């Protein structure tokens, strides 16, 4: 799989995401929304950064099981129950991302939601990746 991160100079410089990702490959992996569930199905972490770290780990675990790596991510959507808190923790969330997924940022969006499936969940992450055959 090859990816090209496209960040046109006519747009504001991206921080922690790419404006567009051109992905060439033959296998699409659609990743279900992941929250901070542990292996017993319980939400872990009391803070947004803790839950984000677990949700991202869960997403990357699913991706790895499908044969991919963080560099294969083409698109990620983050659903947050408190966007102002997400913005307040942006630097820490960025550090969590870089430590777990590196600096090859996919196209991303953060969407504010009233609540998630599990009432204790503060954040959910989904996406898709493009892999070679």
C-alpha cells in the first residue's frame, strides 16, 4: 500500500491530521468504532486522555489483526462527548497518537456527540485503512 499525504498550501497548516490522503492498495479494512473497553467489556480510564489511549489501542489492535499497521490508516473519525475538553487536552492526545500510531496522520475529523453507546465512554474512534493484497 502506498499513501500520499496531501496538505495544500491554500489551506491552514494541519496539526495532527492530513487534509487528504491518497491511498493506493487492493484491500480496504473498515474499522468499527472503538471505545476504552477492556477485555471484560468495561470502560477503563476516568479521563479523556486515558480513554483516548485505550480506544486508539483497541483500534490499532483490530487493524493489526486484519494485517495492517498505523501507516495504513487513510481515515479516522473521533467522536467526543465533550469537544471543549478534547481541545483542552489536544497536546496530550497528540502525544498519545504519536506514541501509538506515529506521525503519518490520516485524514481525520472530531465530531461532538451527546453520548456514546456506553454511557461511561468519553470518546470513540473509528476509521478505515488501505492495505496491499
